[in-house]
C-alpha cells in the first residue's frame, strides 16, 4: 500500500507503525527523523494536488481541521481515496488512530497505541488550575471550545479559561488575558513558537508554562510520553 499523509502527527503514527508505507508527506512532517524516502508535497494548507496524484497513492490521510476542504475535494476529483479524521478530544484521537491504522491500513494494533492509552488512563492531575493557552500573537489567539489540546490539559488538572467561548480559536487582547484571573499561561512552541524570551513578558506577574507543542497538539506516538512531559512543564512554572 502507498500512503500520502497531509497531517504531521498522522505521518509519525504511520511511519512508526509501518515503515515504508509513506509515499508522500508534507513539508511540516518532522517526525520520525529520516523520512527521506517520502516525497514532500507541500504544506498542510497548500498541498500540491498534482504531485500527490502522480504518486498514485492508495490512500491520502487528512484531518478536517488541519487540511482545507477544497484541497480534499480536488484530491477526490483526481480519483484518490481520502480518509479524513476528526479529533477534538483524547478518546476520539484513540478511536481515529485505531480506525486509520487497523481499519484502513490493515495493520496490527501498534504497541505504542496501547501504551499511550495506559499512560493517559493513569494520569494524575497536577492540581486544580485555570489557564489560557495562546497559540498565536500579532494578533493574540487562544484555545477556545472543543479542542484536543484543551482536553489534554483538562486531564492534567489545567482548565482552559476559554473552553466555553463560542469560537474555537478566539482573538483575545493580551490585556484581557492578563486580567482574566488565571493561575498561569500555557505557551506551546507551535504553531507559534513561544520561548522564554517571546511570550511570558506579555503577561507580567503570571507564571508561564512553556510546553512542547508536539506533546500538546499531536495525536500519535508522542501521546505515550505526553502526560509526563506536559505535567512536568506545568509544575515547573508554578
């Protein structure tokens, strides 16, 4: 089987589970290292439909949030089968990974998926905290309702202050965030790369947890170690 993945975390899930299946991946697919045999077919938001069609994949893997509907329609119009995942929380991530790896690709259920489920079943909350989670600045944008990352944080005892917002990624001024009464700011390193020198200074007096975006937002093998890594980052900020 030949597979093209338009989702970095699903690229990692397939590559770790069945090396050699991937014929094409996006420019943003960074894990695992050594994807040298897969053709780069553009970004998640601007894939090269012609290049993908020329690879003659048996399946194209996409996500309803990360990829654009017009691109997926163009791939289907080119005669390609496209599997679109929807992942808004951790249980849905596990079920969609099983649907992809076992159902669509016909693989044995990978051992890392069992370990990821076990790791999250045993997770212990860091505390009872409220946080906002910026994902961009200029303008400031934060996690809102119904997000995978927000669900992961909630399982660690960190409630997203904007989880009830009508928008999934609302724009909120830094001044409002600072005055929100939260216990901390959670600053991931993707999609915007927040660092110790770029982000925390906008919220004076508020603890800032710098976290791995891959462990907060990716649904794949990174879920095995995500509870420990995210909990450590939050604890270090308090």
